[in-house]
């Protein structure tokens, strides 16, 4: 079941769902608007020019209120908001259609697990032929919450728990190497 604005507001008041900071205007009929934070990361060049799944990936990270994403560029960014989801709630990340129409693709693998705590790292790609100016604090998407049929037996406690800032891939930590 997708949560309504009424249920989201009640959960925020009860602190069973945490979103900080959040304004009343961000709460939409069936979602919460998410805003762009001020941390951006790009993959650091490797001597071989190859990224492997089994090795730590290095990133160049900057903090800025404005970021110019170049045509064909991929960058990690973060939400302005910090989230704490209860163990019976999951969320889907959806990019804003208005930005997609400019050629800016936004996602985070699209899913936030029950029990997750932290800022959400967004994967941004500029498919346009022009650079796009990004501004911290601007709405970039929305989070749609869905209530699960029961509490998760094993709520999220993985390698991204508690992340803040644009957090790079930790795929090298996977047990299925």
C-alpha cells in the first residue's frame, strides 16, 4: 500500500518515520519531495582506465552549492534530507519528470530498504548535449513510501547504513566476489 500525505504527516509527527529537514510543502499527495544536497563525487581516474568490482573505487568529492554536470557526465550526489525508515516501510526513489525532460537522469537504484538510516546517494547522468547547472536545495525527485505486509525479519543493516554525503560504491565489500 502506498502511503498518503495524511499517513506520512502522522508518521513524521509520531517520529516513526524520520525525514530531516523536511517542510510541509515537500509532502505531496502520495510522496515526499527530495532535494539535492551539496556533496558531489566523481570516479577518480585509474592508471589502467578500468574499474573492477573487487577493488575499492576512489572518488573525487567536492562540497558546493552549485555543480555543473557536463554532457555525458556521471556524478554521485546526495539528498539534503536524512532518512530513518521503520522496519515495515520501504521507499522508491523517482526522479522529477521536469528534470528528465532536460536530459538529467536521476536515480539511486530506485529502492530504499526497510530499516535504512542515512542520506540517499543519487546517481545523476546528463544525457543532454548541454551542461546542466545543479543547485543545492532544489527538488530533484520524490520518495514514494510503501507499507509492507509485515515487519522485516532482517531490516537493512548493510554497508551503506548511516551514509552521509555522496557515497561511492562499496561493491568490493560484497561476499560474492
